[in-house]
């Protein structure tokens, strides 16, 4: 019998807006086994599932460590305990705390809302229970950068919010909604950048939907190199709003062009893995920049070389490139940064600098879509 998650059942029974509260796994990439929690603004209640509750005052610090299937905690003031789970809950609105994972390369995060900590196989499972609107400014800054005009951030806020709601059950089988890493969207915690915070607030609740009111696959990337890519060419999944668009707005950016050279031995090894004899691929070489548009695939000896696969194999900045023979090496002459599908961030920023509104920017990169309140939008039916 097919397993159906509780989140999936609730999404059918209740409106999507009830899921404005979400759980985000913190430090999902490093999966630490210990954690330091510090109160930086306001008091917090620490609920120990075994012994009761402890009030943590501003300035208090708590060390948490995984101990088998339980967790050990110790406060700076000398309170200690062992429990199945811990919950740090703000005593009042506006409470902020920081979390860091000793020995991890991931930076410290400032968080609001509730923090729960339980033992997980090989690590701690650290969840931040917050709202979509509360976490959104952090997501936007992480994904769109620190500097830019307000309409650029408004566009990115609508796109990021759409992505969250459309994928809100991505980790439902793991017991939470989303993670804080690139697998979902990067979440660095609470941020105070006024332009970004105001951009998120001014678009509160707005998402992108298709003409059937279904929230779109809100893809975005760094720079398209002058032409966005069709999702059908990159992912073999076509959407009518993720089509190739000629983009004159991103060419000013340093990311619009690039070059990379690899050893011919690496290239030959790749060819052999595809059943192609090295030295027979001369027809795909070109000394010119990729001015004729994106090339989805190249055919050699009846075998297909997909540009996206080449990009991933050799760590290229994009799949928009030409190849040329350079003796003992192969030269890639390329454009853009990222997969090229959907909103081009460099282009969107330049459009906003030219005083174009966020809804015009969104309409340019996602043709045929509408901006609507999440209450009026639907998630796609999952198989």
C-alpha cells in the first residue's frame, strides 16, 4: 500500500494558507551532534519533555549534545538534564536567539519562533518552527544577495515565497517541511536588511500561479547569458511559463561570459565513457562565442552529448557554451551562470535599476503567469 504523509492529507483537507507556519531543519547540511543556543533578545521557556520547563533569561546559554536516542542539555547557570526532546519557546514576541554548531563550518544563525531539538540517527534534528513571512527575508537575502533595488527584491520575494509553498511538504516523511540548505532554499536565519524586509512585507502573501491557479515551478538562476533556457531542454519537464526568452538585461554583469580550459585527457576520458572514440568529435568544435543560441545537445558518432551533463561533469558555470580544440586542452567559451531556467537574477536586478516594477520583471521571465494571494492558489497534485 502506498504511504501517504500526514502533511499530504492535511493539504487536501484544509486551505494552503493554514500552512503559513513551517518547520525548517537547521544545519541540515552538516548534521551536528551538539548545539549551542544563546538568548540574545528576550526570555525563552525551555520545555524538557522529561522534567518540565525552565525559564531562560536574556544572556543565558544552553549546550545540547546527542546521547544515543536522547539529548543532554546544560545551562550556563548550572541546570542540567536528559530528555527525549527539547523545545525553546519565546516568552514574548520579538524574542531572538542564536544557534551554532561547534566544529561545523556553517555560520551561526539568529532565529525567532520555536526551536525543537531531538536525537536523530547520527545527529541532532534541529527544527525552527516559524512562519513563511518571518523566514522569507533571510531566504531572499541568501538567494538574491545583499545589494539591489527594492523591486528586484520584491520579484525575488514573490518567487521565493512561491517556491516555499509549492514545496512545503518536501521533507514531510522526515518529520519537517523544508531544510535550510540549497536542496530547498538557503535559510541563514533572521535578517534585518531594511530594503529586503520591506520588499517581503510589501508583497506579503503573494505567489505566482498559472492560468489554472496552480503555483508554478518558480525556478531562478544567476545569469542567463542573454537567453534563458527552456525547462524542457534542461530537465526534460516542460512548463508553458518556463520557456526560452531573449534577455537583453544581464549582459552588463561579469557573469554574462566566461571561459574554462580542461585537459584533453579529461575530455577523452569523458568521450570514452559515452562510447565515443576520441578524435572523432571535431564537428562539434567552434572557435566562436555561442552567439547562435543555446545548444541543448551535440551528436557525435550517433551518440548524444547533453550540454547540461557536460556542465555538471566539468563544473562549468552554465550549459550555454561552445567548445574549441586547443591542442592539449579543450576550451569552453560560455555565457551565463546557473541552469538558465526562469528568472535571471542579474537581468532582474538591471531591470529594477531601470525603474521597472517587480510585476513587469516577473511577467518577463514567467510569461503567462499571474501574481495572486496564496489563499487563491493551489498546489499541483502529486502522484
